[in-house]
């Protein structure tokens, strides 16, 4: 959201593009977790296959949203990529901070 507010000075389409880039990471991450963690207890080969399929689907969603946003909707690519980068950095910080662990 901060990225979208920063790009709002450039225009509404730039702000929308930043939101769309961040949303692509959020939706892709959610789909990845549903696939990777939704299969129950399986042997290691099946668990690894689900994990890889989830990561692959995440990036297919992200690239698809970026291509549709730039190609079809005509949104500027720079704020879309900035939204993706900021969302990935936020995801990395959230995972590294350990807030998901019980203390």
C-alpha cells in the first residue's frame, strides 16, 4: 500500500499498477500454500512434488498478471515490478522475523 501511495503522485494508473503487482504476489503465495500444504501427510516424494507445483503455480500467476496488466490493460510496467519487489521483500521479512512461531 505504501508503494501505491508513493506512485499516486505519478497518477492513478501507476498506483493501480503497483497494487496489482503486490496483489499478484499475495494471490500467488496463497495458491502456492494451498497446493503445497493441502495434501495431507504423504511420502517425501509427494510432498516435494506438491511444494514444487505450488511454487511453479505462484510464478505462473505472477507472470500472467504482469503480462495481462502491461499487455492488455496498458498499465505501466515499472510500478507493477516495484509492487512485486516490495511484496516479496515484505514476505521475506515476515518469514524471517519468526512471528509465526509460538513464543
